């Protein structure tokens, strides 16, 4: 088995209200920043022992599907890197 770190980024789908991002965007605009769009996201880093990176990604994806994200309102991405 090899050690991997899977990073799961969970964000609301386009069209779903994101009050945290709206509040932050207004604050940034008051500070003089011009924004086209802003979305909030949660990031989870999971250390996994697996036979290969694909297995680690599959397991992290299952975690996202079953607990970390609500597929009805969230999109998520999984990235996997081998731990040193």
C-alpha cells in the first residue's frame, strides 16, 4: 500500500444561493476589488492508504458522495497526490 492525500473541494452548484459568497463579494467590492463572480467552497484533505492513485480517488469520491457533499446542491472535485 502507498500513502496518498486526497483533496476534496466541495462547492455549491451554479444557481444555488450562496449567502457566504454574496456577503464576501460585497465586502470585497467595498474595498475596491472588482469581481466577476465569487463562490465559497469547503476543502477536505484526507490521508488514504491505497494500492494506487485511482483507488485513492475512488475512495475519496465515495466519501464525497456519501457524506462530504450533497449531490443535489453541491459539485465536488477530487485531486490525489502521493505522500512523501
